[in-house]
């Protein structure tokens, strides 16, 4: 009877161990991996936007070089430069979040972190991701506003210059 009890106990433990699911195969883990891929896609788009903002800044600086009274434009450049710095920090914060999320995936897949811990940390990271996305949208809108304001001012400067040239030509003609 003792042997049968030991055999039954060994069989039950074997069944329990063999039925224990790999944490990486749980639906929750798979969903987290999918969301991680979405975070990376979002990050790539943000980085692309940042690169475009840098290009716009260089174009802005170049355009300002041809202007005589560029003190107002220098203020815009400074504002735009500050915005680029803020966006750069946002990009690096998001990059750190992705690395942290990747580490969470590894820890959960290895069983180092429980499903409950993984879910709690993942939800906090999702919230942080959404906040970064929102801030990215705000920075993008501010970038658009600054760019349009600068374009408007450059157009006005050119129009004023054309008027000055025309008036100068009229003055020269009337003096002759």
C-alpha cells in the first residue's frame, strides 16, 4: 500500500508539473508581446517625426540667414530649438520605456515575474506610453504652430522688402 501511495503521489506531481503552462505561452504574455511591437512601431514613427523636425529646423536657420532683421526670427529659432530638445528627451524616455518593457517580457517568460506582477507593471507601462504619445502629439502641434508662424513672418519680410524696393525705385524715378 505504501508503494501504491508513493506511486500515486509521484504520478500526481508529474501530471501537475507537466500541465504547468509556460508563462510565455499564456494569452496575457502574447498580448503583451503584441503591445510591445506596437510600442516599437510608435517609437519608430516618433523618431521619424523628430528627424523631420530637425530637418525643418535646419531649413529655418538657413532661411533666416538671408533676412536683414532677423532678431524676431532668432526668437523663433530658439523656441524651436527648445521644442526639439523637449522632443528629444521624450524620444529617449520612450526608448527607456521600451527597454524596460522588453525586460518585463523576459522576466515573465522565464517565470521570474508572476502573471499578476507582469500585468500590474505592464498596465503602468501602458499608461506611461499613452502619456508619452499624448505629449508627442502636443509637441507636434507646437512644432506645426511655430513653423507656420515662421513661414508667415518670412513671407511678410519678403513682401516688406519688395515694397521697400518698389518705393525706392519710385523715389529715384521722381528725383530724376
